[in-house]
C-alpha cells in the first residue's frame, strides 16, 4: 500500500468515526460524500469537501421554489394588466389632446 493510499484510509477512518456516523444518521442524510481537491485553481492545498444530500430537504426546497415562481408569475401578470390599462388611458388622453379637447 502506498503512503497516499494509507493517508486516505487514515483520513476516512477519522472522518467516519462512530460519532460522525451517528451524527450523520441523526440528520437522516440519504447520501454523504467526501471529496478531496483544491478549492480554487491556484490553491496549494488539497481540502476536504463534504457533500450531503437529503431527499426530503430537496423536495421541500423545490416546492418552495415553485411556489415562489408561481407568486412571481402572478405579480408579472398583475403588472402587465396594470400596464395595459395605463396604455389605454394614455391612448384616450392622446386622442382627446389630438382632437383639441381639454383633459
């Protein structure tokens, strides 16, 4: 076994200690992954990134996002209707002014 492989096994053993496993179980994660890489292009150090996935949280965030999008769509529709009515009023005012009638 190379020293690189040995270091990875030691790191994983430390990370996946009994206490960490119990904590992750208590959070009810569906998926946990650890990746070791550089944080940015000119980073000199490999860093550990922990990626957690929880299907329930993803579903609730998706529902919230869809509700937000629905509210935004409704607001856009209301604004478009207000703009349409404003344009109609401006067009009437323009016709009245062109006819030489007072507003």
